């Protein structure tokens, strides 16, 4: 497979046994917001920056530290050594023509670094939720997932498939990278939440809480007291309207 992306790692330390979390750009951007919340709350360290023709170019200030002089880009990797966690944060949609090749590169790159498994966080259109009185979360898991027993004990609801055809409506590339991970022998778990467009910050908090029930991301005490909103969320909906228009 030809590699068209440029991976610049600032930290060459071992990632063997780490879990990789990837947000799929989807309805409400719940996955990306949840990853923002995790990166900020766990004070994760940036270890890589990625350029690819599959990424719409984005550049801005550090979304987690207003005092930093570093710029952020469309795709960056962050690490928590304590939690054995890596997050590949995406800040722009993927260009369809190059998306599959880029996702294959992601899986191949982190497979080479011997990660343990991949978790994809995403969302689906609220109107696709058939059983309203049940949990708004669903999961899709490969057979080799290390979380199977824990998921069963938590009684999570599995994604419903029609005759083997896996689709998560509004879920972006989640199913595609799920299949690529399986083809490469890497255990993969997709977790998604039904939601609508709007202020999706509450959805991000719920996603992190849902993940924490499965993966020990935080200490066993009050979760909300440990979550730190990224400073970039202050401008999530732009500036307030100027007062002189009234």
C-alpha cells in the first residue's frame, strides 16, 4: 500500500499495549468532542502531527492551552502514559477520494507500534433509534475484542445489522475503519450515541461517562469533578452578537 501521508512523531517512546481511540467525524461531532474532553481532562501529551491529502487543511492555536505558542492542525495524536492511551484527534472531515487509503495507513502505522486495540467513538442520527425507551448508546465489536466480558456484564446494547450489512447512519467512517482493523487482525470496538445536531457538549460528557464504565480512564471517584473542558470550547459557537445591534 503506497503511503501518501506524512507522519511526524515528536515522541518515539513505545506504544506497545496501548489502546488507540479514534473519533469518526459524524453527526453532532460527538466523537471529536469526547476526544477533546479526554485529551484536556487527562492532560495528554501531543506526540504526532499528520498531513494527508485525505485531510481538509486546518490550522489554529493550541485548543487545550491558550498560553501555548504551538499551532494545532487537522490531525494530531496525543498520549497518556499513565492510562496506556493514545487518541488520534481529527478536526476536519475526510476527503472521500482518499479516505480509505488514509484509514488503512492509520491502522498500519499503529499496528507497527503494537497497539493493543482500537476504539472508535462516533454518533448516529437520532431518528434512526428504533427503541426509544432504551439506552441511546450502541456498540459494534470484533470477535477478538478484549472488552467482550465487561460489555456483557454491563448489558450494553449491540448494533442491529440487517442480513450482515453493517451501517451506522450518520456515523462517518466508523464501519470502514472497523472492517480495516479486522482485516489487519487488530481488535476493534465502535461505540456510538444517537443524537441530533446542535449543542452536543452534553453528548460528549455522556460518551466519556459511557466509555469510563468500560475502560478505566479516570480514578474511581466522582467523574464530573475530573473532567476539564478544553478552552477552545469557549468559542464553539463563535462570539456573542455585538451589543450595538440592539
